[in-house]
């Protein structure tokens, strides 16, 4: 399951990354984990 960084990750003004709500099911779990690790 490919993850396109330019579509799934957007830089924010505070320098952190924000996960767009494009995930669903298992992909949503992965998105939440990555967002937590980036925080």
C-alpha cells in the first residue's frame, strides 16, 4: 500500500507535519501512528 508523501503530509507553520484525513481503516491507524511520532 503506497503512501504518497506529497498527498498525505502537509507542513504546518509550527514545523510539524499534519496528516490529512485521507486514511481509512488500517491506513488510518498508520496515519495516526506517524502523526504521533512526528509530534
